[in-house]
C-alpha cells in the first residue's frame, strides 16, 4: 500500500481482525496518515487517530474526516477493539463539519467505513441526510457499487441528501473517480482494463513468493481422504463438511455449527495437510459468527438446505451438533421430519447458540433465515480448522461422527 501513493486512509472493522495493538503497529508502518473522528480511548475519551486533515492541491483546500461504523464491535472478534470504542458517527460528523467550515475549506469530504445496508446501525446515506455541509462521502463496508449517488444494481434506495455518495464495491474490482467541476460533482466507476504500476507489482511479487513458501508448510495429517468434491458437498453430508463444522462448534462452544457446501472448494488427500491445502478448501477467509437463535430458525435452515439437495447449489448445508431426519419425497419446506440435538428433539421455541459464517449470517446464497439476529464475529474458519487439526493430530474415520442426515 505504501507504493500506491495514497494521501489519506481510514480504519474499517477488519483492521481490528488481528487486535488493536497490531492495528497500531501497521499504521506506524504506513507512509500516509490514518484519520478517524469517532474512535476514542474508552478511559480518556481521547481520539485514537487524528480526526481530520486539510489537504491543498492546485489551490483547492479539501477537508477530510473519517468515520467508523457503530457495528465494528460485533463485526470483528470480541475484544479486538482493545482499549478503544466507537462513538456516535452522526455526532462526530456534525462536529467535523463545523470545524472544517471554520477552516474555510472549499470542499468537505467524509471518508466512511459504514456502508448503506440497513442492519440496525447508522448507514452513510442516513448520516449524510442528518448532517449538513458534507459535499462528498466516500463510503465502504457494505461492498456496494455506486455511481453518482445511486446503487448500480438498484437493490438499495438511499435516503436523499445533498451529499454525493460514492462507493467502489470490493476486492479492487473498480476504481472510483470523483470529479468536481464548477460546483457539480460526479462519481463514476472505472471498469476498464486492470491498471498496473510496476513498483507496486514488484512488491506484490515478493509477497506472493513468501506466501507460496508459507503455504507449503504442514499443519496437520489425515489417514483418510477428506471429501470436498463439488457435487458431494453441495448435495450430501461429507466427512470434510463434518470435520470443519465440528471444529467451528467446539472452538466457539456452540450447540450447532453450519456452513454452506459452496464454501468448501476441494478435497484433502490422505497424508500431510499443508496450509495451502486448507486455503484451497476454504479460500474465502470467512469469519465465524456466533448467534443465539430459536429452534425454529434451525428448522428453517434445514428445510432451505434440503430443498437444494440434488441441485448442486452452494447453499446446501454441512453441519455439526444435529441429527436431521427427512423425507426426500415430501414437498419443499415439508421435508424435515425430525431434528435432534444431544439425542433430544429440537424445541422450536428454545434458544440455541450456533456458529456459522458471515456469508450465511448476512443472507448469502439466498439463505435469509439468520439475517437480523445479533451476531458476534469470531476467528476465520480456516484458522479455527488449522487449530483443530493441530489439536487432534492425525485425522481418522473414528474421529468423525457421520450419519447426521438420515432418510426417513
């Protein structure tokens, strides 16, 4: 990132993934400043980072301030905010707008890691509707592609304001280009051929070589083939699906764990298991989420999964902690006949602690049955799996309790 030429940056929830102290260490390594106006030390109320900056280019003074989502404490691992806390972004934005007006800047820009998906926390468009004086909001967090203040696919209707909101999506798929001309603001996405800068490419190559070396490291052993073949994990229970969800359930002290078959991308052959093998199986670096849900939600989850059985769709579920009996001849949403947990029939009213992944918890694969429940982010699934492999030693058939899905 130091080779790109950034002028300024803001933290997001994933900057805390490896702890608050690690975040500060990484910030010290950057050659550009990080700003945020609503992240403070809990004991003193002092800002962790500089709240705002004024940058002048070609005679134009631009005032920038940063904002972090109120969702951050639950969208990273518990405790990873360390001695800091996130304050009200609306209050912070009003304060920043007033300060920058007094600085007599030509343009006020909010750089937000807040997103526009409505999940019970203030979104960037809601903030801009409540705070006057913000000319441009450069947003992130919800991975939304936007041009000229509108969501490109039309899936979200934004709250109207006088602020031009811009967002490029995710994973460097697009480059955002904001143009201010005679008071008119346009925000477009560059979607053309990939842009390459040799200095950056050379550093990336060095990092890739180091990653390849680390990926060859052995993290476990298996005496058996662990089945992650596409058609199997998307249609049937497999031993690899069982093993991964066992690891999630035990690591989070949950009653049940579920993942989507589409999140398992390859098998592991008998023998040494390398770090590269683990990332081949789970390349998405999904975070584990812990939720408390009623038994009825688990029942709905299994009806959703069984309706996909035979279609090879990624939403089909692998799970741990339940034994499910189903009727393959029954109509969709009527296939589940029994769900037992610890040998007892599930109570649809009772609350169960479950572990899943962020992709499912936010409605991935059209699986909406866990959306809206409060969730706590935990470690990545692959890190949990690696720790589990180290704990159990060599994987054998006897370690994996199968027959979790029973045909009536």
